[in-house]
C-alpha cells in the first residue's frame, strides 16, 4: 500500500471518529444510523494495524454491547485476534 493511500485511509478514520463524537455530543449517546461504527474497524483492518483494530473493537464492544454486527465484522475480529496470537479468543469470535 502506498503512503498516499495509507494517509487517505487514516483521514477517513478521523472523519468517522469525528462524526461519532458529534453524534454523542448532539444526542448524549451514539445514534449511528449510518454505520460509521463499522467502517472504522474495517479501515484499521485494511491497514493491517491489528493492535488499533483490537483496541477499537474493545471500545466498540463497550459502547455497543447489544449490537448485532454482521458476518464480515465478526470475521475481521477473529482474524485480528489470530494475528495478535490470541488463538483462543479468535476461536470464540468466529463462533
């Protein structure tokens, strides 16, 4: 991946985080009808930054505990755990 593409992805992540912060400020909680919360994890995953992906997924789980998610999201979580050598957690995430 080129440095320019990496910078574009990082900019997208910042914009999505900013949108989520604005929603929380406006509504007092997250009201993410546009799915910004999913895009951030996918973009970190695309960068192969598994530590930041894992950190974001922990934040996600804390702030959206009853979220249904979707299969690609769950698979990305399992791959992230696997890449961080957390095989037991990866197995749990895939089930």
